[in-house]
């Protein structure tokens, strides 16, 4: 049994699917099993107990302790896994290469929240409750949703320097659409997703109830979904800019399909934004209705409960959902159904 999952990322090669589950202070990768998925084979970090959370800076991943890990991102070229170690206020990097389980801190000071260090060495900078991470395909740039600082920060993995690319460090609010992202205000951004080919970074601006996009070439920030400062429940097949979200927690890009998927947390659904038409639709869950139902049925007839993470293949055909309050990861094959992909449901289900 996994206790609420709070992040998920697709691995391009192989069948592994790294999962961050916060309350158990661990990163889990299900083994290479045929369908259906059996319990996970590898667990990094100590499973939850009274003494599990810790703040070691580096070492072996099997012994270094995490504290409420959230988002994860995979650099497939260098075989690195990046972990938003939220409760320790740092980002970690784990070596995924054969016969290695080394882990190190790459940004932030352990157990020292703050907002210092812009344009300085990331190892001496401060973060505050980082919750989401995204890495480019070359493994050179890492984007961090620095939620407690209301900003998105970028770590140059070559130089080791950290900078703010969106938001004003330590200042929450909602301003700046159509202007430079560094002059804008965010409110607890929780998830980031990178469309490398188009040089765009999508941000789940959670407490503002919107999703925004940063054009990395121009530095301009724009809104793509949701009504600012006005959470709610509306819009299925309607323009995304007029539709209401409720604390969107995560985003994922299907770059080839030109689609953006949003974990609309408090509305208990996953929504798809067609980046060509600007229309927003529900693809999994029943809007505003939480619960557990619908395995092996139509995804838009199923019930989710507080989805907090989402990952998708580049064609938008398979969507993995961190169905947090149902303690499960579910797979929506958009032409078919929602399935249990890992974890254990509160009641028996067909897998």
C-alpha cells in the first residue's frame, strides 16, 4: 500500500515509473513487471515510521532520508533522477546508472528554508518547500517550482548556478501576464512541465487557480487556463481562459500532440488543454465529485479523489495519474479506460 502519491514522471526508456510519495518519505520505482503491476520492487529512502524523515546531504540513496518528497524528473541521457525533497527544502539528484544508488543535494541548504542565492551557486542558495521539477532533454537545465517562495527557479547543471525565471522571490500575488516573468507574481506554484521543442515552460500556479506558460526565449509569462484568483468548477469543451480550475497541482505536456494535461486537484479531475484550439476538456474523473469508481471503464466516467500528479506520453495517449486520496496511481488510456497502475485501493477492484 502506498500512502498518498504526490508526484509522478514518465521514463522514456524502459517501463520504470518513479513515484514520489510524501508521507512515507520515499521515492519508489515499480519493477519491470508485465501487466498487472505487482508491488514495487525498489524503494529509495526509508519507509514511514516515527524516525524516518531526515536531512543527510549525500550518500547512498538506500540510507539517505528524505522528508515529504514530491515531484520527480528523469534525465534519461545522464541517467539521473531529480527529486523535490520538499520538507528538507532541497532538490536531490540520484544516479540511476547500473550498480549505483548515489544521491546528492544539487540545490538548496538542508533544513534551511529561505530565498537567498539568486545568480549564485545553487549549493549555497536557499529554497522553500520545492514541490515540482522538470529537466531538459540535454540534462543541462533543471526547473524548480519553489512553491514556498512563489517562484520558478532554474538551475544550470553545468555551472551550478541558480536563478529565478518567474515570480518575485518571497512575494505572492497575481500580476504580470503579458510581461516579463521575472516581474510577475505567482502564488505557490506546485508543478512545472517543459516543452523543449517550443522552449515553453508550463507552470501550475496553484493558489491563483491558473496555469501559466513562460516563453523561455522572450521571458514573457502568459495565462493559458483558468480564471485568476477565482477557483471553481466550469468549462468542459470550452475556452480554457474562461474555464475555472481549483488549485491545479501539476501539469504535463504531450509535445507531439500539442496537448497540456492538468491535475485539477480540488475538482477531482484531469483536464486536457488543446494547445492549438485553446479548448479545455475533462479526460478523467467527474467534475466536482470525488470518489473511487470506474476502473476498466471510460476515463471520463471514472471518479478520482484529489489528483496531485500527472504524466503523459508525447502523443497524449496514455496518462498516468497520481490519485492521491485514493492511494493509487491510475492509467487513463484515453481511447479506452482508467486502470490501476500501482498501489492498493481501499476496496477490491478489477485490475
